[in-house]
C-alpha cells in the first residue's frame, strides 16, 4: 500500500501544471476594454491551461510608466501608444482592432512559459525612460490645440465686451486704478474657477456616457460633427456680417443675457467688498455667458475625452484651456491699469475690426474640430 501511495505522489509531482499569463493594460470606463475582456473570458475555455490575467489600470501613473516599458520590449509602434486596451500574451501583443476571438485563441495557444520569461527579462532590462515618454506625450499631444482654443475663446467678443463694460463701470463709479487692477484679476479668477468646475462636470458626463454605451457614441459624435460644422459656417457668416456689413453677430450674447451681465457688474462695482464681489461676478457671469463662450469649450472637452488616457491628464488640459481663456482678460486689465482706457481699447478693436477677425479664427478652429469629430464618428461605426 505504501508503495502505491509513493508511486502516486511521484506521478503527481512530475505532472506539469502550467498557466497562461495575460498582461492587460486598460481603463475601467473603456468600452473597448470591456469587449476584449469578455472575449478573453470566452476564449479561455478553449485552452487546457489556466489563464491568469494581470490587469493594469492606466488611470494609475505607475501603470502608465510600465506600459511604455512593455511597448519598448514588444516593439509596439508609437502610433498605438494611445490605444486601449493593450494586451500582451507570450511574445505577442494585441490592440482592440486585432483582438478578435480567433487571434486571442491563437495567442493563448502559442503561449509558452519560456516566451513569457524572455519578454519579462526584456521589460526588466528596458532602458526607456517612461516618465519622459509620458511628459513628452503630454507636451505634444493636443497642447497647442487646447491652449489655442482657450486663447481664442478668451478673445471671444462675448467675453471681451463684458470685461470692457466692467472696467468702464469701475471707472464710472470712481474706483482707483489699483482697485480696478485687483478687481480685474479677481474677476478673471472667478471665471477660471467657474469654467474649471463646468469643464470637469462636462468631462465626467461625456466620459461616463461614452464608456457605458456604444449607441451613445454612434449618436453623440455624429451630432458633435454636425454642431461643429454649423458653428464653423455661422462663424464665417458672422465674419462677413461684422467685417463688411457692420452688423451684429449671429453667435453672440442675447439682449437678455447682456442685461443680466450688466446688472451683475453694476452690483459688484458698487460693493464695498470689491475683491469678493469681483470674484463672485466672475463666477456668475461665467454661467450666464456659457451659452456663448461654451461653443468652443464643449468640442474641446469631447476632444479631451477621446485623446487622453488619464483623468488627471484631462484635468491638466482643462487647467491649460482655462489658463488660455483668462490670459486675454488679465492682459486687458493690465493694459487699462497702465493708462489705456477701456474706451480707447474698444475704439481700437472696432477700427481694426478685431471681433470680426476673431470670428474668422474661430471658424478655422471649428473646422479643425469638425474634422476630428468626423474622424471619430467614422471610427465608432
């Protein structure tokens, strides 16, 4: 009996229990990631060995750094660095477009522990500076698009007219230059905070809806393509109306919104707590003006949802956009502080037809967003 038990133990000890390791880089809210995960769960029943999946959430900085090491070891082309998911099995990698049922099954069947160990050594010995790659990606990807959009939105006639009215009214009620300077800066801070809050809410909403429904993507992105196209057309029409016909723009503040913003400014300008009042005025006016200035903001946010892998990176881009948005406001405030009146600035803008030229630049920006949204729309079908 003892001999039989010994033989059984010997046989069991000589059996090879191997497992297939899958390294999966994705994002929790990514629809494509969920699809590939489901395929992996289905296909693992076709192989004899146990499938173990190591999931790396790309919302975490350390996993972003690890991803670049994997990409270097597996020689993944740079054009795929923004893809989710990235799946590594043995010495093969797959992206969403290539991760079909058959290709995943083939990769699992081709897996060997030796191949996996070899790739792990390559990853360990990779000399790629992942942090530099991430920083470079942040600097290059959309930096100028986002900053440019913020600057163009900041010189939007809607925002400029309100700022000039604020400065003029502060002079009218007898405020000193120092008060006007600080008021203008606090007004800009209020706008920055309000727009950042609005942007974060919109970013989360679009990101969430995109992640839970492929139908939403197929409806939303074509609509956004249509919206940006018509905004481009209306901006061009406004350019010709303002530049050659001296007419009011179609895309502008309504009479009721103008009256509302002027009312807020009058109350804040007469307040004894001028700094706090200017901050509150910036906050309130931002929400009132959003129907006009938000024309650029929303397409930018949709662009961020598609273009960034990390929520923190998207937040930094929002900060960048809003910094660009308030730079013209701060600039006008400084110019008036150093001696040029708001009236002269307004006269110069009218003489040079600055508002009309801004409309032409906005048309070009909407044209860029239209191409981006159209490309996204084609990809979701």
